[in-house]
C-alpha cells in the first residue's frame, strides 16, 4: 500500500501531464479525486478517473481532448460535466471532469441543489472518507495528496465511514447507505459503528431512490467475492425489506413439537457465497439467491413429518417474473434462465437420493438443455450442512449423477433434443388441424423416448405415431 504523501512518481500515465499543462495554461486548479485515488493507494486497477476543477470542467476537458489523438469527447451542459474516452499507454480510460461544487438537498429528492464551490466543499460532499481524497495536478503541488478526513488511515484499518455526520450524509442521499454496504462487501471493510447505526436510523429515506440505482448497487454486491456479507448487512440495517421483502421472509426458525427447520435466509446467504466461489455468472448467482424464495409461503407443519415446503420450486419459479420486474432486471433471457434453474433445482437432488434411472436422467437433460451444467453447479452450492461427511457424500453422489448424464447424452443425445416426429407431420399424416389429438400423439412419442421404451429414431417414432393414431380412431390420409 502506498504511504507517501506525494504521488508524483505514481502519476505515470501521460494523461496526467497533459491535464497539468492545460490546467496551468487556463489558470485553473484541477485535482484527480475519488475512487481512482482510493484504488491507487490500494494498488487496485481502475480505468475510470474523476477530475474536479475550480472552473469549467467542460472547457478544461475540451482542450484536453484536443491534445489526445483519437479521443472521444462528450459533455452534459445541464450537469456541467464532460467525458473523454481515450487510449493512453495501451489503457482504455474513461475520464470525467466536473467543476468543484457544494450541494444542498430537499427532503423529497436525492438530486442536490448545486452551487460553485472550493476543493474543500467538493471533498465535504463525498460519500465516504476513502472516496474523498484528492491529488493535485497543478504546478508545484503536482502529486500532493489532500486527505482532510484521514481516508488513508481508514484504508489501512479497513473502515467505511462518512466524512461528515452520517445522518445528514444518508438523509441527503439515501443511496449512499447501500453504497456503504457495497463497498464494505467489495473491499471486505468494516462499516464504522456510528455509520452503521445511522443506516438503520435513516433506512426510511430509501424509497426516494429509484429502483434502477438500488439494483445497480445490488448487482455489484452480487458480483463481489462474498455477496453474503452485503446481503446480511442489508437485512441487519433494515434496507432489504424495502426491495426484497420475499428474502427477508425466509429469516427465522419456527419450532413445533420440538421440531424446527433451518433458517432459510442464512442458508440462502451460504448458498450464494458457495456459488460465488464457483462462477462469476451474475444470473447463476441470482438463481442461488432465489432458489428457495418460496419456502416462506409454502412452509407447513405436518404431524408425523415435521416441516415441509412442498412445491416451493414451482411457486418460486412463478414468483421470478414479478421479482425481476420489481427489481428492474431484464425480463427476457436472464429472467427465463433464473426461472428454469429455480424450478429444476431439486431434480438432481432427487436423483442423488433415489436410484438413478436412465429415464430420470434423460428427462432432466431434456428439461435443462444447455443449462444442465449450471444447474449442477447450483446443486453443489446448495449443500450447506454442518455435517462434513454428509456434504462430501452429496458432492460425490452429484459427480456420479454427472457421469451418468455424460453416458446418456453420448448414447441418446437428448440435450436440447426435439422428437423426430413433428406436430406438422402428425397433422399432415392424419389430415388434422391443430387439435388436442395432435398434442396427445406428440406427447406420447416424447414420453416413450424419454422413458426408453422407444428409440430416438424416425422410422420407429413414425410407426409409433400410426399406432397412437389408431388408438384415437384416426386413419392416415391416403395420397
């Protein structure tokens, strides 16, 4: 970790020298500020660089862009910001320039009333101490660090805290509460006690934040190394109930006749952390998050059996579209993918617990299609027992199921398979319009092949079709 106060030698990308020359020529102060400075100190890569200027950020950026060959310049006059996309020293950089400002807020909006300000004003408005550090890019002070809130100290001690009163910081912009938890999760930092308590006090302010911005932060938590930490903090502070009450409903253990069930909220966090070690696929991680989402509405105590959650996989799949819509997540392929995995997540477990038949494996391959490998990854992640021998046994049994799948796939080719006799051929053969009879014959052919009673062969399937048609009183149309 960098501990020097002057970072001149670390500003090696030529873009900083270009900005220094333009700023000195225009007679304006300019600082690199925020996340890039934090990540420089932490030795983390970051190609998004923010600059604050005591003047027009747009005018400075325009001239800087003219000095960088092949750069792309854009600006947003209403916000006083400018962007430059460029390649420097083989790095694709995104540079953002904005004038120094101070902000005030109305109680019903997180959009600030903005006034021109100083570098001190600009640092005061930052969300966290680790994001409030700035490095001068001017003349004699080039490379000098301005750290009024001891952000470097908080980096060393792995602390998230606000520069000013957290109640004011979070009330002004409630999204910062989720950002605090997101940074804590991504960086594996601890949220300082007063800051964490303030989140609980100010949670009621969250509804003024758009769902899109909340979900953007949630996605970053879900893509972190251990998302369970962030989800735990979202629930602990009371934020989670505002956008994922279905997940909060899983929390708790109920006991009747000395029989309890596991806490499905903490089980879910463990499954998400397990799968995060196996994949960076955001939607597979969401499938882990939602795999037991319907256990609260399906929970039932049955005398002689204990707690049951019958059908939670089917109800969970039905809940997915509504949850994706509410969270403003994509309603096309990602939603259908998560829905499929939630519905199928118990199927491989049933194969492990029962005698593995070719028919059952064939059906699972047919239903899962190309998502079968992801389904098996989810099932491995779903093993959270504290009994290590039980865990190892389940993992070994899943591997046996996977081997069986490989053998059957090589033999029968049923992944993404379509029956050799189509509905069109059935209608043409018997002179039928689309009807119930066509569906009956088509389903009978599919079931017979999946059960292993019929080879996946056109001639055999065609003959079987004629026999099923005869059972239904149908006769082939003579040519």
